[in-house]
């Protein structure tokens, strides 16, 4: 009945006509020609050779040998602990407790999730936990240290799990970690080289590298498909809740500061921000998660699951539109294009149609976009917008040391805004750079920016290799999941050109954990044995 209603509607006929136009168009013809030539092409041979690059083993590098040696040492500590009196006393107390709760709902939930699953859920709930501590309970001290404590707890868990011979602490080593350590080492050198106020430099280095550590933890915390599924599903649930809240804020026209819109954008009645406190961060978070919901639509086999995933994806995209964040819109376009190039090129046509429909249906979106091409926007940006901020940051860099930078934590980011030790004048004032790469350049110079871009380049290379090692067929749709994750982080990397996205702790943590999840699927996931 639903199918007959849809087929008789004007919307269905319009979509069918659009599909026919796409099939007869030059874009579809190009992709068909590429698809026909690809199996025998040199590009395919190069791609297969590119994806065949193995991860370093225990015997191929100093770093992997050091990790293996550390694992063996920790396992020796575990044997010593197991034979200790304290450990036996702890077991004597713990075993009766587990027997008492055996068979209960709590016991079944804990057995299903496991401690790793609980840690991954807590990591996924980084934003809600931080929001509850800062804005609801308003426990200032706990809100400022809980994430460091949680990071330390995860490290202790991995060490303990390894000591008991159950965790791949030293056996999972990725080349991305080499890029991470290289950037951390360069950051430490720059902190020592340019540190007029050492405490600020240390805090600046901490803000720059602390959340990179989540990659090291997540690549070892996600041990099997259950852990991966828990993390992936929890991220989709988080995105759904944020999107629902965002749509609700748009419906009720949540009040916003006047500085969030210009005088020429009076038609923008509100900008949604959910619990993030910023429409730009809210949009970036949904850009990170929306491809995960879209991935489920291609991965799931049941029709009801596909329909549900499509609805969730649409809900998140709608909330991104209502943030009226131009940077988030650009990130969403990049995420959709990356997703489409890997899985379904028809999505590019759908993106164009959806974008045109949104511009026609919501005049404030059209006004927001057309405002970019007006003289008023250029004048406002040169007076107090991104153009003057970027120009001021570059001038400050070249007036000091372009190679070593102005100093970590001294300008353009959250640490500098919290420690305004330089007297402001007509030529100098503190502000957010609204470009994370430019902020890194000003604080760390050309050297720091080069190694940070090298880190992102290495991450992209190994993520692409991980995607290329997965399967995409009628019976095995594994590739869909890492592609969805990669599309999200690609969109956020583009959004960082317009905002200090990685200044927000949970955004940096989500980004690096998702990168670790991609490498898990490509390199560490156990392949199912072929049957038949």
C-alpha cells in the first residue's frame, strides 16, 4: 500500500525523472566508463599494491621491538601478581560477589558488554558526561580533571589486561603511531625552544597532544567485532540524541546571542547548538557521526533497519542545516562526496538535489549562502571576521619567528584565551583563530605545522589502505563501516579550516578513536573462515 501511494505521488515521479536525467548525463557516463575500464587498469594494480602494504611486525622496527619487549615484561609482572598473597585475597573477596550476582540482569549486561565495552561507551559519552559535570552539576574541579582520570583509567586497564595475558598492548603497533610520536617530540622541542612563560607552554603542549593519546588506547581497546559494534552503535545513538535536540531547538526557536548572526541575516531565527554550546561544534560533531548512520543503511540487510538508518541520517543532516554553520555545511559536502566515491556515486546527484531543495524551501539558508558573496560580508570579515583574524595571526608569526612560532598556548586558541598575559593594544588583541591549522602555524611555526600536516597525511594514507583491505560484495559489506568512519573524519578535517574544532576535547577524542576503529577493521579484525 505504501509503495502504491509513493509511486502515485508527484515527489516519486520527480525523483524518477531525476534518476533518468542522471543516468543519461555526462557524470553517469563518466562513472560507467571508469567502472568498465577499472578491472584491467593500471590504477587498479597500483591501488592493490598500495593497500597490500603490511603493518610493521615485531621484528621490523625498533618501535615494534620495544613494544613487544614491554608486553613481555608486563606479562612477567602479571605472573608475579597472580602468585602474590594480595591477589589471592582479592579473588577470595571478589568470587563470592560474582556468584551472588550471577544470572541477574546486571550480570548479563556486564557479560555482554564486558569491561572494554563499558569503557568504550563511557568514551562515546564524553560529551554528555562533560556537559553534566560542567553545566548541570557544576562541579568545577571534577569537570576539569575527569577526562584525564578516565584516560589514566583506560591505560591502567590495558596494562592490567596485558599483565593477565589477555590484551594486545604491545602486539598492535601501527605506522600512525610513529607520526604521532614524531609530532609529540617536535611539540616538546618547540615548547622548550619558545617558552617565555613555561607553565603556559606546558599547558599549550598538553592541549595540542593530550587527546592524540586516545588513538594509542583505542587501537588496543577495540579487540573484536563486539567492541567495534558497541562503539559504532553508541556513536550513532549519541548523534541521534544530539540531532533530535537540535531539531527541537529549531522548532522552538531557542534564543541565541546576537553575535551569532549579522545584521543582514535577520531571517535566521535561531541556530541550533544542542548541549555543545556552539552551532559550529554541534554541526561538526554531526558531520562526524552522520556518515555512520548512512553506513548502516548500506550495511544492514533488513529493510526496517535500512529505513531506520536513512531516517536517522536525514535527521542528522537536517540538524546540520539548522546550525547554519557554513563550515559544517562544507564538511558535510566533503563527507558525502567521500562516501559516494567509495560506495554509491548516485549520492552526489542526491546531494545536489537535496541542497537545491533546502535552499528553495528554507530562505534563511539561501540568505546565509548568498551573504558570502556580498560586499557586506567582505567588509565585516575584514573588520572583525576571519580575514582580519587570519591576517593578524600571520603578521604576528612573521614579526616573531616564522619557523619556531610565537609559542605554544600563547595565541589563537583556548589556552591563550585563558591566560591573557600580554597587554592588549590597538594592534594586538586575543581571539580564537577560527582555523585550527593556522592556529597551529602561529603557535608552532612552519616546523610544527609541517609535522602536524605530515601526521594527518600519514593517517589518511593508512586509513585508505585499511579500507582497501576490506571486502565489498553482496555477502560481505565490511568496507561500508570504515568508509563511513573515514568520511566523517574527512569532513571534520575540512571544517578545521574554518574553526578550531580540535580545541574541543571531545571532538579530538572522537576523531582519533574513529581513526583507530578504521585501522582495527582493516588490519586487526579476524577474518571469518570461508565456508563451503
